[in-house]
């Protein structure tokens, strides 16, 4: 996939602050410090599109990014343009900050996932090094119950030896009760899994033609 344009649109804490529902959206969620910002940056080819923090729970807003992409043709050219919006949700599970603030983040996520009509897919990022946590299972089940298309991304797999990665992916798929092929092996550092993820997000599944 060729990324033609990618930029920050706005941040929001409540429904009345969301941008107009004029583009198909893909939301990214995961436990705090799972690598959402790094994933968004490498996915769009923008080093600082999303801010990367070493402190878990730093994403305290819903952040919206507008992107225009085109599929790379076999001849090296590019196909029709597509426009979509990437949405970075606050991390779930452990997060720094007062309990009242964490509850507010949870409310933001719930409100968006249940109320955004233009949401086309929910990308659930799982730490591929430590595997699935109970909150990951809960998020996948909840997203599925809302009839959202779920895409699972196993991040940080560069930290595992190559020989261990297939078994870890199989373990993640089993724990989340999803087909093995629905789990994308991903590394922001080594940049593998990027094309596979783009095929899921913009491969003719709900993106708007340019």
C-alpha cells in the first residue's frame, strides 16, 4: 500500500467533539504500552504521526487521523486512491492516573465503539511477547458482540526468535478464539506485518474511493 497523505485531525473526549462521520473509520485499541502509537506511525510511514510514550496510559483522548492511500500495482504504479480515518483509542488494562480518570477513559471507548456508525473495523493489538491477557479476551469478545469486524495484531514479535513466532501466533489465536489467519504477526521495529495489516484495513473493505 502506498500512503499518499496522513495527518492528525483532532482529539476528542466526548461524542460532540467527534469529527463529522464522513469517512470509514478503523479504530485501534489494546492494553496500555502495547505499541499502538508505534503501529500507527509505521503503518502510515510518519515517524511522529502518533506520539510514542514510555509511560503506560498516556493516550487519554480519542485521536483521529485522516489517511489517503492507494494500492501498489504489479507494475509498480498505483491504483485508485482511498480515504479512511484511523482512530487511536485510550489503552485499556493497566494505566497510570487516578481511578476516576481511568473510568472516564473506559467510558470514552464504550461510547465510541457503540455509537460510531462509520466504524468499519476494530484492530485489537496484543503484545506478542507476553501473549494474551484477560482484558484482551474481553475486548475481542465485546467487539464481536457489537458485530464489529475484529482484526488482531500481535505486536513486538521481533523480540521473539523467528522459530518461536508461529507457535506464539497459534497460541494467541486459540486464546482469543479466532482463526489463525485472523492474527497478523507485526513488528514496528522490523516493519513486518505492515502490508498484511493494510490489506485488512483498505483492501476494498469499506474505504472510500478518492
